[in-house]
C-alpha cells in the first residue's frame, strides 16, 4: 500500500507544481495537497514586480488538492501570513494520513498543522528555506526566535533540507542526523532542458527581434528589480567592462524583470549613452528559457537569497552562473572557476572581474556551461522523491 501523505503549503507555487505532479505520479506515495489560499491562480498584484501578473503555466494540474477554509487567506501579501485555517483537524482525521509534510513555519496555518498533527499522533516532515545567511542585529529578537524555533523543531519528526546551508541551519538547532534528509531544491530539469533546446532553433530570431548584433556576448539578469536583488551592482560592474569608461562594452546587458528600481536603473543606463543595455520588463515563466538559451552568462547579485531557483533553471540551459556569496544555491551548485563564480556581495570590482573571465573567453564560457548542465543532472526531482520516501519510511518506523 502507498504511504498517504498530506502536504500543507500557502498557495499554488509555480516552482512547486511540477514536483507535486512528479510525486503524485509515483506508486509509493499517495499525495494530497492542502493550500491556504488560491490567489496565485488569478491575476494579482505582485509588490516586487510592481505590476499585476498571472502565471502562464498550470499550477494545480496532475495532483489531488484542496483549499482549506481560512480566515484572511485571499490576499497575496500581509494577511496571508496570518491566515487561520478552520478545517485542518477535520481533513487529517478523514484522510487517515501516515505523515504530514509542511512547507516552513512562518505562517499561523502551518503552525496549526504542526500542533494538530502532534495531537493526532501523525509525524510531521518540514521543508523550508532558512539558511542562516541573514542574522538579525536585534539580540532580543534573535533570542525570541531561537526559543520559538527550538520548541517548534522538537515537534518535527524529520527535516527535508534543501541544500548545505539549510542543513547547517538545522544543525545549529541541534537537529541530529537521524532527522535530516536531503531533498534538494529543484526545478523541472526535463522541462527547462527541452525548452532550451527548442529555443535554440529560434535563437537568432530572438536576437534579431531585440536588435542585438550577432557575435556579441550577452549578460543576463532575470529577477525582480528591487533592492535585495542588487541589480545596480551588476550595472556598475558592467560599466567597468568599458576599456576607457566611455566606449561601449562588447557584451550586451539584458535586464529581464520589473520592480521599484527600474526607473533608477534606466536613468543610470541612459547616462552612459550606450545602446547595449536593455530593459525587457517582466516575462512569464514559459518565456524565460529562451532568454536563458540566448545568454552567455547569468548573474544573480542578491544581498539575500534563501536559495535562488533561477540558478537551477539557467544551469539546465548549459550556461555559466555568477552569484553573490549570499545566494543559497551558490554553495551547492556553483563550483568557482568550473561552472561559474561566486563573489562577495556588493563587490562591484570582483563581479566585473568574474564577468571578464567569461565574456572575454567564449570557449571557456561554453565549457563552463557544459559543467553547469552536468552538475544539475543530479539535482533533480528523482533525488527529491527518493529523499521524501526515505523520510516517510523512517519517521513512521520511529513513531
């Protein structure tokens, strides 16, 4: 008989939907997903992008799901984190689940799931993004958080850690190896590899549509244009690629995304009088693989990134990646000098040097991209499923 697993998460998430379909198609786990909100299924205003968006990929197809009855669960921000579910106990009793999987602890509904599952004697698995990179300077706040998490973590039977930094974070709370299972943060590798291959056939058409000269390298940024992502660092580093500060650099710089910094960045780019910097606005999920395929190097200069799944996506297009040392994925996915570079966050000069090493050596860039593709093959849904199944088996055996 398959294990019956209930998964609780805030809302349908574009990154998670393919994984849930993958798990649901397997014979050893009978998955039922419970959401606190359905806002992501509709057009909604994303505060980071600064505009209304609607995802163009299926978010709830291919797996069994249900929306919980929640107070305050219809808003995408703020109130969502304080949503209170009224029917968790009912579903857990009716479903007769062997285990519960909850995404993180930062929402009241998730805490309800943990407490109710404990009361009903159902072991709980937790998967979250905490990595310990960003620490509060407020000692009282840190103390309260540590006490709170220590008590919550005592109620968790198994932790599905997403990578090295997440593993170290749980270890810092005294979580033993017998409760830790590597369930890496992944994307649908097959989808992104196939889409990149399809995009290759139209690569030059896309280049022409953007009025980009053939043969010139392309540096890509694809994220929200907001402070925490530090797109301004990339623009400053790009300016250092000019041989004299006046002449236009050979590579193009493409910003894909939108946000509060866009006008400021556009003004700074205009001051250069260069035609090589482009702002392409928000592009939906299905459009991104074509840009990954088009670029020669991808850059994520964030000051804080719990993981950064865009790194996974780009690696599936066989591209080198440059990321700051505050990007969670960098520790596990980027091998310095092998498939990209990791630079100290905020160091514009070091970022510029990393860019030069790649864009000035096309052959090396191709080789680094191949290393990216090889590395990401073993960071996939297959590893996720094996880890999840092992975790369920283990926590049930120790119940």
